C-alpha cells in the first residue's frame, strides 16, 4: 500500500509528497503554502498543465475551454461544484485553449468544453459537452 502520493502545486509547480492519511487534512505546498486539495478549480498554463498531468498521483480532471464559448461559461460553475464534492479524491483544473492553442493540437481536441481525466501520468477518459455537476462527479467516480 502506498503511504504517500505526489501532487504538483497548481500555484507554483513544486512537487509535494502528501501522506495518504493526511489527504483530507488540508495539505499545503511546502514551497509556497498554497492548498493542494482544497476543492477549487486551478487555472493552468502549459508548463504547469504538462507537469501536473505527468506527475500527479491523485486523478486530475482538466476542463479545456475558451472564453468565447457559451457552453464553457455555463459549465464553469458546475465544474466548480463537482470539484468541491470530490476535493480529496480528485483535483480539478482548467486551461484556456485560445490562450494555449498548442494543447488543442497536441491532444487533438476537436470541440469544447472537453473534460479529460488523467491518472498516474496517462489519459484515462474524455467527456465532451457541458455537463451538470452530478454528471461530472459520476464520470470521475466511474474511472477512479
């Protein structure tokens, strides 16, 4: 049984080891003090996205969106609700595909909003279209 998990700080990029037993105790980054599992949605840039996807040992679900996308804006509060619901079981983040078009090309994203669930450095599943919080949470739970 693994007694600690690696988590990338979604604020500064520092890799942290968090004891499994302390995941629910509000762990913080050793470098910058930011919360690691607080149920909020982090806004990512490309380098941080790539590091978290590759390094994190807690499932990471990323919302690929754009500011001009109506369904993306509609889903944002639902994504945040799902994040709060699953705060110690998964981490939630989003990346602006308009600001970082290379991510869309590399991941072959054809439409947004698109949710991609990553676990242990690999893509596990995709869910496209705007979804309510319960659907998002169920999608993550189904693949945990």
